C-alpha cells in the first residue's frame, strides 16, 4: 500500500536554520541567538536565505521518510539523488512472498489494461516461484520479477536537498509515481515546518522567485514574469501546468 | 552483450596523482615538479598514498566506463555509489524492442532452469508489447518488464572512489553480476594505470595492507595477519575466497 | 572561549538507525518495527552495522554542533570534510573588534613563548585597525589578521560521517586543536547516543575491530592483533598512543 | 606569483559529454555513437543539456587546475565547494621561508595603505621566525602568520561543478580574489573546450538563459527579461554589473 511517512526529523529545525543563518553575520555565539531570537525574526532569516539562494544553512535540518509500497521503477529514480541517505529493502535477501507481493499498477494501465497487467504480474510471480523451487537462489530469481514490484525505502534528506528534489520531482515532467511521492513528502514537511518549506515548489516557481521582486508560493500563484520555464512551458501555461502536476 | 569498456580517462593520471601528493609537502609549484619528477619517484608517492590511506590525491584522476548489456538489478546496485557520475539509458523514452531485448540470464539459472527463464522473459515481453499496443505509454508499460532486462550505463569514478568501489564489489559477498562488472573495470584501469591500481582489491586486502608491514597485491597474496576479514572469513580462508570471487 | 556544544540532533537517532538497518532485511514496514523493536534488539542491529562496516543506516541520524572560539587554522581543516554542512562566521562582514578578538594560543607557545605570541597578536590587531581606519574594507583588512584569530562554526554531520571524522581526527597524528575539537564532539554525542557511538575511535581502533573476533571500545582497550596502525605505530605502542591523543 | 593553470583535463571531454547525453535517449552502445556523431551534433547535445539544466552528463568531463600564489583567505573560500577534489600545500609541514613568503596585498590596500601592509606582513614574519627559533613547532608557529600568506592548491572539478562554481564566483558579489581565480579558470577551460563552456557565466546569466527563449553568452549579452538577479541587481544594471565583475 502506497504510503509516505515522515518518521523522524530535526525537531527544532526551523530555529536551527535561522540561527545558523544569523551566525554567519554575527560575532556572537549560539546561546546568545538561541535566547534572543523571536519566531518572527527566525522567519525572516529563513525567507532571506531561500529567496536569495543562500542554501547552506538549510542543510542543518534533516528529514527521514519511510516510503512504502512503491515500485522499483520509482526507487531506482529516487536513489539517483546522491545528496541523500537511503536504506532499501533488499530483494536479495527478503522474499516478496504471499501477502507482500503487491506490484504497482500505473493509472494509465488501470484504465486501459487492468486485466492484462494483472495477468502479467501473476505470470511473472509464478515463474519467480518456480525458479525458487528449482533451486535458483532468491538474488537471481528476482531477475524475472517485474520492475513494478513493490518495495520500501527509508530516505533522509536535508532541507536544502529537499528544495532541490522538489524543484525537479514536483514538476509535471517527472514520472507520475515519483511525482506522487514528492508531493506526499512536501505535505509531510509542510505540516511540521511550514515556514521552512513555504517557498518550495517545482523549478519554475523557484527560478521565478529568484528573478522577480515579490515572491509567490504554491498557494499564491500569480502571473509569471519568466517567458518560459526551464522545460519550455510558456508564461501563460505555467500555473495550469503546476496544477496538473498534482494529478497522478 | 555484456561489455565493460574504459572510454575516457585522465591520460596523465598517474603523474597528476603523484605531483599532487608531493605538492602537499612542498612550497614549489606544479611546473617544478612536472619537470623534475621521475617515474620511479611518481610510483613512490602513489604507493605511499595508497598504503597509508591518504586517498585525496587519487581524486585527481578520473575514469569513464561504458557498461553495456547489464541488468537493471546491477544498474540499481551500481547507482547506489554516490560519489560517482552516471548517465543511464532511460527506459522511459527508449523502447527495448526487437534486437535490443536481451535480458540477462544468471548463471545459476542457466544450469538449472534455462527454459523457464526464457519462457518468463518471453511472456513478460509479450505483455509489455500488448500494453504498448493498447495505448499504455512506454514509461508505464515498462512496469511489466523484468528486472533482468538489459540496460547501458555510462559511469565516471575517480581513482579514490574506484578503490572504494573495488573494496566492496570485488568481494565474493557481492552479487555475481556487479562483481563481474567490478573485475572487468579493474582489468581496464590496470591496463592503462598499473602503478595507480597496483594495490586495489577487495576490502580484505585493503585493510590487511593498512595493518601489516609488507604490502601484498592480488598477484602476490600470502598469509594474512588479520584474524578474519570484515565479512567474517577467517585468516585461512581469505586467499581462497578472493580466488572464488572471480568466478561468476 | 573554546566551546563545543551539541545544539541539535535526531532525538530518536538510535532507534532510527536500528529500524533502518532491520528494514533492509525485512518485508515489513516502519510502523511494525517501531512498535515491536526492543532496546536490546536496537543495540544489536547498531553493533552489527558498525562492526561489519555497513555504515549506510548510520546516515539517518544527524548532529549539529556549535564550535566556538577556535582558530581559522582549525576551521580550515574542519571544512575539508566534505560530507558535512557548515555555516561559518564570515570575517568578510563581521568585524573581530573589541571583546571578540581572542586569538588562540597553542599550548606549545604558552610554555615557551607566551609573551612573543601576545605581542604578535597585538601588533597584527593594530595593523588591522589602522587599515580599517585608512578606508580598507573589512574583507581586505583581514588579510593581515593572523591564522590564529578565533572564529565560530556551526557543523552538521551524520553518525556515519562522524565515525569517519573521529577515525581521522582523534588520532594523535592530527593537529592538537582539531583533535581537541574531535574529542569534545565525541563526548557530546556519547552523552546522548551511547549505543550508537560505543565503538567510535581513531582509525587504529576501527580497523582493529574489523579484523578481530572480539570488539574493543576506547574504554576496554586490550592487546591489538594488528602489527601496526595505518600511521605506522607498532602493536605495542598503540594503546599508549591513543592515551596520548587526549592531551592537547 | 598569482597563477592559474589547467594542468590536466579530459581530452575528449566535449565528445564524452555529448555521447553520454545521447545515450540516455538511445538503445545503442558507445561505439556506435562514437563512430557516427559529428562535431555539429555534439555541440547540439551539449547546448541542449546546458540550457535545460540537464547537468548530469557534464559530470563526465574533469579539469585539474594548479592555483598558485593565492591567499589562505581565498583557499578557505575555495575548499567550501564540496563537490570537488583538493590537494593543498600544508603549512603544517612546509615552511614559508625565504623566497616563498610572498603574501597577497589586496588592490584596495595597494592604493591606500601599501606601506602599512608591508610593515604588517614583515612584522608577522619576524614573529613567526622568532617562534620557530624558540622551539615552537611549525604547525603552531603558523598561528601567527597572516591570512594573506600565499599558498598553492590543486583543484579538480567536473564541468557541471564548474558551471555551478562560475555561477557563484564570477559574480561581482564574490570577493575580488576568488573572483579573479574564477575568471582565470574560465579562460583556461574555454581555450580547450569552447563548446562546453559557451554558456558559462555568473548566476544572473545562467538563470536568464533558463527562462528566456533565445540564449545569451558572456560575449553576446543583451537586454535581460529578469526583473532582477538573485542578488537584487535590477534589469538595467545587470550587464554593467557583469562587466564590473572582471575588475579586481
């Protein structure tokens, strides 16, 4: 069953990011800032960092997700993000038997070819099991398992890398499954650190906020000044495109 | 068809590593060392760096491999090495049709279950094609393709990361396919930079050379002083284990 | 004033590391393990990971330190560790005036040349101030400030990188100041996560535990089986050498 | 003496980047593309990658620089770029005596306070030497050496990281010395790989090319569509600002 859960994070991450930002401009030590910084001031330091691309203080706050019930297609794309930490269910050692074989059916198949997909997944599983029963070791038998087989991954990213991950994977050009994961991750972090992730979004929004005076958020999208986004969508289409990117 | 080819590398990599090593101990500039360093001296600086774990100068020499005809199982393991650069054939956009569908059959299957594997791969391919013909897009149809389907990856690693990669993936505990890739990569780099990769090997050998007086190479394995390797193989079994690791 | 303080960390880091380790071997999801894993089981998973060099699960737990009152010599060495996050007091923008100019006097100077050091630091400060008063901007005037001038750095490392950092910087071969920082960081993390950092130590100890049957800790050092450590200290001298490394 | 020299690089780097880009879209292997790709086609693949922010193929081409006669101020800023490899002259082990003590005098000092700077550097050197003669070890005596003392660094970055480094350090907001280094590095790589670095520039230019139809280069700067750059310079001032950034 698809599930994205924030299982651990830097509790005081927003303050940590804000204090670190301020310390680069100050001679005073951590304790001084911890005692004197108000929540409003913290928000200002965070906002300044994000909108000017001073990303490094955002690295001091980390987020661990348990991402479950996703395909090996998605996990393969996910682990390509190198500034992150992964622990992945090993198909070498953990048999996908019985109740745990729940391969992912893409929405485009559900509509058009649900039966065929089911048949394919079933056949593959039968072959896999026959191979095991003929003495082929698990780590080799899985060569016959489909890419769509479900897996679990534990992922840790810091806030800076999350901004980068979101900029790429919230975009409507990303594949539906990793896009779905990305939007679910954004929901999770916004719940606990709304100030830190206020300006997160696909790359169109990030770049737009770099080059315009008044910042926008996903909740307050207005007219873009950019002629086009990095993927080639023109000004008039961008807001619609962002809206589309939430459909999986 | 399985193939590992070194397609580009730092031509003068051995000298670059040696000169960089020496510059950390000297006030003189690059030109001076480039003009005065003999090949024997270069070899000494390299040897010292490797045997004492001063890895950083080895980062200045890079190696690009085209790894072709390997499974998605292997490529998924490969890209977990984060200090490296990858360009992977995208199954989102490149159809594995016709002549290009040549899934990998593990040796353990060839002996015991060759027909079954062939049947499984064939069925999966048929389902894949039917999905395409019913209008399912390629990026989704591939969920039904097996993990064993062949792919190509371009990989760049520097000499330090290669030492680390080899220490993990030449080991007999690694899966046969990535082990086969690792041994083939070692062959390639030893051909062009024999001095730089003289002491490369699985982690048992690397660690052994750290804690003993006289270094060994894969070609001159003798008695280990370590009680056991990091994987638990005891002293008497290590040489045999290394020898086994070359069988795929 | 020298100070190393753990200002933020992954509160449940030990459990996070243990659960992540277990998930790589299991089909079950995070909630299941979170509910069923005892503290004893957690300790076993951590111990196994560290003693076998399966470092990746340790990346899920992060630690943020405020390191204050250290020299630019030490901060320059510190930021060479690339798998970490830094926010450093900028000498471009923050003047080291008045009460904040407290340059570091190495112990070797205190004994032999305290007055000379004081004189040197005083002269440098006078030149710095004269430059400022003649209109040289701060970012340039600081070229005349000594390397020993005090600075503050905020550092975040995960537990895996800390093990690596400790292996290099607790060693008696490291310079006294970064060694002092490293031992202070170890104290801090051992207070909050004693199980996770039980086996941390200089590289001699880490390597020794890889290749021997029964593990040792800094508190239970016995006879080494290694002929020598990576730095060339022979078996009989290692325990003494570790003890020396705590003197600054 | 200030000097930035490209001492090694991936000879066929432009073709390697282009072929890797193409392989992500193709089923065919390296040899096929190497034999069939024209120089014009190579240029197109490179251009597409850069202008759409598909940076990963650019990682396959690496560049090693020997940067000599720069200050510890600059080297400290330089090594903050973590996706790169460094070998730095160690002041722990290499004495900056005699002919090698040539501290850097910032231009702002040359005009206003040349004598004072000279005096300060001279005094510091005298203290340093007295400390050595009183038995203070080199690694400690250097605490009294000024930040402006000259050093040498060997740096390796790949083309992707260079684009990022240039975007930050060619900018007029960067300090004059690292900016001077960055412009010298750009000159060096443009000589050998003009097609690969055609669109390199400060972040204003990079971002501008992402969001406009027709790309510009440093040689063909026209009117910006961005309201402002990431540092807050408004549209009308950007071209002038880029021009200023080349004055040190």
